[in-house]
């Protein structure tokens, strides 16, 4: 099931599976090489070290196979059991840094690798149904969405916005009024964590760049999060915007249904 209003990007899935297959092939090659090396050796010390390394590589291989399987399930919009969700959480922790490293090696754009995890997360959340009250939903907005010339301090209180309509803040406040959700403008991960701790939301709609979203998803595992990438027509961190229809669709996906 797709969240109506939030576009799917299937090419990201193909890239995801291809990187995982590459990682799996490298793991198998490493196992074969190690077995060939250890065959001619009788020393107990070498055999124990190799046994430990091969066990780790086997574990990694199984995790990669499991992740590929879950990726294919999500690609074809099948539901995913709790066990597979846990496995996916584990692979986020263990595979994401490896994917970033491989991506660097093969000159993949870092943001496209981050987008894979954002998309995977959104697909998982889109499969589930929610019925959450507006004031238990938190919308996190990066401060770069405010026009750089605007003198009003909306990070302390979004209501300080004078609603001139020159940036997306005005439309986001309209969503707050329409659905009763909590909206906070944050200057980074530390403030975002503090807001989550203080408000204790049951679901989050997070708007940010790929780097901040992937980092945030990596940290927040216990809450459903729909991650929306901002648009950066003037480059990173300056006068960014967001598709309000995507934010509206995300809120409605979580919202209490009568
Ligand atoms: S809508 Fe206008 S007043 Fe409000 S934050 Fe944006 S630029 Fe400032």
C-alpha cells in the first residue's frame, strides 16, 4: 500500500537490491578465500581466528539475504511480519554504514543511498494502519525552511510567524490548525531529540534533507516516522521548501479515523 500523495521511487529499490547483492557476493568471495587459506594450516591459533571470522561473515551473509528478501517483499507491497521488521532494524544498524562505505568506493551519490533507507522506512509505515489523535502526531520542520530574511524567531514558537506566506511555514501552520497536530521547528538532531522526549508523540512526520532524515531514522526506532525530503532550490540549508501535499498525506495516514 502506498501513502496517497507521497510518490514511490522504484528505481531506488533496484539500486538497493543491486548494492545488497554486491555486498552478498563480496561476503561469499571472502568466505571462499578464507576457507582456501585456512585449508593448508594446522595451527590451532589460525584455525580459531578463521572460525570466528567465517562465523561473522556467515551471519552477515544471512542478514544480507534476509534484507534482500524483505526488500523484495516491500517492493511488491506485501506486509512484513514483526520478525522481519526486527531483522530490518538490525540490518539498518549493520548494513547502512557498509552501504555508505561501498557507495563511496563505487562513487554512488550518498543521498541516493540515504534515500533507499528513507523509502524503505516509508514503505514499512505505509503498510500499517494507524488511528492516532492529532495532538499525538509531531511534525518536525528544519529551520532552513524559514526565509533567511525573516526576522521572527519561529524556533522558540512557531506562532511567532506573521503568516506573510513567503515560505512554507504559513502552510504548515494551516495544517496544524486543520488537524490539531504538533509542529516544531528544529535546528538539528539534538533539539529534535529533546522535542520528542518532551512531547512523547505516537507518530512523527519528519521533514529534512536526506542526511538528517537517514540519521534520525537510524536513531528513532520505536516510533512510526514518515520521512519527507525537503526541496533545496537555492542549495543546502537555505530557503528550502516542502511539498505541503506530501505532509498532508503523511498526517492523514497517521490520523485517527472515525
Ligand atoms: S511565512 Fe513569512 S513570517 Fe512566517 S516564517 Fe515564513 S517568511 Fe517569516
